[in-house]
């Protein structure tokens, strides 16, 4: 019987070891690789051609969502299961929108993780009741979907600037803290206001908070 080939991706060794130990306890499963960051994961997917990838969202170099989005552009065979500590609606919705077939929290029971792998291998989607409620609520709530879509357009540096703006730091202090020029900070601020369709910093902070981006 052909086994279900799986790659695990998480930058925490203890978590990878725990997931690997669980999955290898099932005869039908075979862990063929372990990745510690997004770039390494993409290389492993390309070389090992797994059936399933169990990955975290927050990883160095590329996030789990970035990996799913990139790989799905040229490989529809691999199936993704997100295993995350985040139950934030934006993370859940962005994962599903990018192509993940399952989203599980890291405190999920071992039995449910095994069920998810088997279901996804069979081409089915698998979500716990809590995550399924978040998805349904998000689809019914245009603001959540809008937040997810806007967040995808923001660069890492723009998010960093947005965070500092929300903390009340001046342009000069933000520039010093991020080791960039004052002009660069202002450019990011202008781009942020355009993307969030606001006209000043106060509106920018309020809109970002309303959309739960910060």
C-alpha cells in the first residue's frame, strides 16, 4: 500500500518533533521531509513532491500563506494543512483563500490531526467546528474579507511602519528605529493611506484597528 507522503514545516524543533512523532505512529503516513523556513519548504516540495504539507503560518523568510500561494501557481497536486497557534479570522481566511484544505490550531487533539491528514489526502476539506464558524462568519462579513484582502497588499515594511505609527511615534523616530530615511517612512505612510483609502494618520490608525490589521 502506497503511504501518504508528508512534509512538516515549522521553525520550532520541539513542535516539528511532536508532529513527526504523531504522524509516524500511523502506518499509512510517511514523513519525507522537515523544513524550518518558507524558502527551504518550497525547495523540499519541488524535490520531494509530497502529497501533503503540514505547515505553520509564521515562519522565517516566507510565511506559510506565502508558500501556499506561490506553490499553488505551478503545483496543484500538493495539499496543504495549516497548523497554527493563531485563531485570528484574517489568518484563517487568508489560508483558505490561498488554497489550504485544512486549518488546525496547535492545541488540536492528536486524533483530529490524523483525521485531517486522511481527509485532505482523500481530497476533502477539514476544519474543526470553531474554525468552520470563523470561515462562515468571515464569508458573511464583508469587513473581514476586506481586511484579509487589504492585508495581502501590504508589504512587510509597510506593516512595520503602520505598527510604529499606531504607537504614536514621529516620522523621525520611526526612521531611526527601522534604520531607514525619513523620506522612506513618508513614502510608506502615503502608500498605506492610499491602500486603506484614508487621508491622514489618525484615519489610518482607526481604519487599521477597525479592520484588525494592527
